[in-house]
DNA sequence: ATGAAAGCGCTAACAG
DNA sequence: CTGTTAGCGCTTTCAT
């Protein structure tokens, strides 16, 4: 990290704090308004919740109340409403890393959709830690969220099952747990990986490394399975020593690439299972003074805005983050609004291989090879 | 947008919903526990809030209560506590675009720091819209947040001033408003721009375009001011027609670059005032079949992980996002915890010019030019 | 060492 | 057409 940790601090203005001037207008409540207008709190409540006509409240009192509310800058206390109504109009969003563009773009749609539907979102970044995630889930429960969208780092869905039992609506994104009775939405990770690795194979690559992410998570396992199956379909044996790594983070990509590049028979291609991993690949390859494509071909999961403008524009497997977020919201709100019981439907949205220039075509497949296995 | 909007849906498992099995354990409360143990709710409350010794509650009842709490999986209802205590341990985070890496990295630190301090964060993405922002702020008030961290899109701080009046602790990030009595923290935008543009000038550039972001926002104005002053310091006149654009988004960078590149006397360099803008520059330049550096030099505000691996590694002005977020939290929690009145200290954290290869050195400055102005 | 009761702000059943 | 009252789950006087 190049960044210097000092910071300077300029005092632009430091007027003295003056308690006498600090007229902190106390927040008005239905009680305040009731007193002002000379009606009961019930009536105020009815007007404010739009039930004026239902209860045939006289036009006069209604506008009096609305006027007072306006004047007193009234806004209903959502805490009190939530407590009373057992519905808070908040949903929890639990993701492993908000700084990862994949998740931040999902957060973006989720926030937008939630807002449209009148919900606020409580954001929890689990930092890829199961413990933090578990704490976050407990917390969200105590905050009475109406629902949950979660990309769990847990390897089994145990703690999620407990939650589901409690009957709190939830949907899992970018993961799926076979035993969990709740809808999930994620990319077609298997197919995406299959496409990518097949493409490498069809371009003549035989020594293809796979730098994987956090093991036992569905996206990782599915992608690795795609990697394997691509080999199988092309009648190639999988070289297990080429499947390396254990985290979706950049460092994993960096370290594993460094090691791979030092090998006696260096792989001709790398399949990076996430955007951050390929970032690490980029760093390692540059550090070794090598060039992507000429020296190693690379395909990465996750398309990025920058992918197209890299020294070697990167061939990637694009996910439809936007759609994933949208579907997740839809599934969640269905459960919340219609009190629909969760079913374990698994939505899988297709990926797309975006071919750019990071894969070198290696001479025609030798006769010998074409018969192998 | 290349993405196909269809999605397929695979039903992995769809066990029938069974209300009888669905034992939705009702949440336990202090009342439940009190009943279980045979004490009053008061005592339970005291134990659960750690005031057992203060009230000299007998060891026996205490462990009985703790045991019951454990067994019944009790967790205090934060809504009720918030209502009663007038403190919710939530803070609002309002930012213009959570998908922008700059803001998502700030969100990351804020979330982490908040969690450490026992706070949850409610995320609001204002989508660069003042109206959404205003709504979000009202909403957060009704949710009784204990504090606010906001990167306001508003051009004056009017709606923020109203809020500050209400006495809700807040700190502004990446913006500053002269009249707003609350601390702010942002980069030294002026100096960063000054450095960047000076560097361009010192490399011989005289036709330097500035693609700016949202006008009348402090980071934009400060950066443009830096652009101007860099010229002035080098005794160069500013060509007003070279200051273009009006948004921090990618499209703005794209469009303005397209136009700039078509000009009769095309600028030799572009100073892009944000990461997204330079992304647009990248796209436009590529589309025109030109090369960054050879055909146009570029410096962008905001360093990115990918900046170093671009076709032409980009010279950037790096901000210390991490520090900005941390300082913001510190300032906020100071106000919240110590009921410290807000002072309008403005924290400005330095930027760093990261020189890479996107700036071409243009022949020595001519004698004629060195005397100009 | 422990409880009863009031109240945070709101809504809804019940009662006119 | 409007009001009284109880209660959501919790904390906190004030009693004992």
C-alpha cells in the first residue's frame, strides 16, 4: 500500500457551540398534533395512515390535521410503527464484500428496488467470515427486518436453516444450499465455466490452471465442476495439480499465479474463478515481466468495465448482476407481501462468454493429443 | 448493453409448503423469560442489560435468568429498546452511487467501523438525485438513526442545514458546504488537480481539456479550480472551451471525449475529474481507434485496481478512500458518544499523483510559449 | 434484592 | 364521525 497514513486537518470554521441558540425542535408526534387540533390521537393516526375516508372523518378535521402535521413537520416514528405493526419495512442485505464490484452492483439494484417498494436496507458486510455473518443475522433479527437477501459465506446452510425455520422471508443470492428451503438466484456458474474452459481447450490449450475461490461454496464448486467437465467433454484428463487456490480475493490470485509461473512446465492458460482473482493474476504476470496472451492466456469470471481496456483486453464470463439483484428482490417481496411460503426454487441466470484477446490460439491439436484419453 | 434479459429457471427442489411442520417458534421476550423463571420483567431487564450487580440481584436468579435466556434463544427487540431509549444504534449512510468503487470502498470501512462500535448502517443510494437524497434523509429521521454520514449531491447544503438544526449528529464526506455547521472530510481535491494538471503542463501540454463532474459540488469545483490554478502558475491562459462536461458518470466522459476528439485542434491531453469519467474517455478513445498517450494523454482522478494494467497504464490522482471513511466514522462517533456538539472542522486528506504511462512528453517548451501570458 | 407501573409513539378493537 | 383503551417490548422511576 503506497498510501501515507498521515493526514492534515484544516480548521475552516469553528464557531463556538452555543446551547442557547441550539433550538432543537422536539420531534412532533400524533399526540402533539392531536393536542394542536383538539382531537384524539386515534383520529390523527387514521388521517395519517390514509384511513380518513374509511372512518368517515369530516373533511374539516382532516384538513386541520393535515395542516397541523405539515406545520409541525410531523413524520411518523417508524420505530413505534414497527413495534406496533410487527413490520418494519426494512430488509437486511448480507454480503461478503461490499467493495467487490459484483456485490456492490447487486447492492445497488437491491437498494433501488427496495426503495421503490417502500423498504430500507440494512447493510451487513460479512467480510467473508462465517462468524461475522452469523452475528449479522442475529442482529438483523433483533432489528426485526421483514426479509433478508444474503450471499452466505457459510459452506453449509446450517445457520440459514435455523433462520428459515423462524419464518423470516429470505432469498439467497450467488449461492445455493441444497437443503435450504428458500429461493436462491445465481448465475449459471457451471455453464459459464464450461464455456470458458471449453474455449481455452478449443484454442489448443492443454495445461489449463484453475485458480479457485472459497471451497465448498456453490459458485466455486460449480465453476470448478465446469472446468472439469470441459476437460471431460474434450476427452482430456484433468491434472489435479493445476487446480489451486482457496479464496475469491486478489491475493489468492496473485500468490497462486506466482507459483504457477515458476513451475517447470508452466500452464499455458489460467482460468480465474473471480474478478478479484484475475486482478491478482494481472499483478503477478506483470511482476514476472510476462505478457498475458503471449505468455499465458487468461479467462476470468466476472466482466468488468475495465476488462476491455486492459493491456490485453480480457476474455471474461459476464454475469448479469443487475438481473440477479432484481430477481432476488422480486422473490423476496413476493414472500413478504403475499405471505407466500418460501419454496426452494433455484433461479439460475445465464452467463455470457465475452471473447476478447487474452486467449492465444495454440497451434493445431496434434494427432497424438486428439486421441488421448 | 449486451446482456440478454431472459432468464431460465430451474426448479431444483420444490417440497410442498406444510404449515403443520412450520413450527414458527414465537420470539421470546423478557416477559417469556420472566414467566419461565418466576421473576418480574424488571429483573430480567436488569440482568440482560448487565445491571445485575448494580441492583444486587442474587447470583441464583441471575444465572436462572441467563439460563432461560439462553434456552429460549432470547434476543432483545431493538425496536422496543430504540423506542424506549431514544437511541437505535443505527446510522444512515447516504451516498450518490454505491456501485462506484470510490463510494463502495467508503461504505466498506464505514460498515466495518460501525459494526465494531455496535452500530448498524442503513444504506441509501441517492442516485445523484437531490430529491431522492432529501427523501432518504427524511426517511432516516423517521427511522431514528443516531447519526448520519452523507455525501450530498445537493449543491447548497440547505436541506442538510435543516437536519443539523434538528441536532442529529452528522458528517459530510467527499463534499463540503461552507455554511453547514458539521464536520466534513474529503480529499485535497484542489491540490490533487493542481498536481495532475501541473504534471501535464510540465510535460509540454498546452491544450488540456478538463472533463468535469457535477457542477457546484465541492469536489468538482475544487478540482476545476486546481486545473485553472495550474495554468495560472505556469503563466498560461485557460481556454474556457476546454472545460466541458457536467456529471461524474461514465457517459459524460464518453460523450465529451467524442466531441473533443472531433475538434479541429484537438486537445493533447484530458484531465478526467473522476474514475467513471475516465472510463468513458477510455471507451471513446478506443472507439475512435486512437491510443491513449500516443494520441491523447490522460490523467484521471481516483486510482483503480485496474489502472496499472490498462493498455496504457493510467496516471491517476489517488484518494485515500479508506482513511476518509475512517475519519468520518471517528468524527461521527465522537459526536454521538460524547454528545459533542458538531463543529465545522473540515478534514482534508492528501491525494497522491501516481505517475504511470498515460502522459506523453511533448517536445521541449518553446521559447515563445515560455514567455506567454 | 425485587416488583409494579408508567410511558416511548403508534395502531386497532371496541364503544359510542 | 370520533374517542377510550390496551398493548407492541423494553427501561426506569419509585416503592418495598
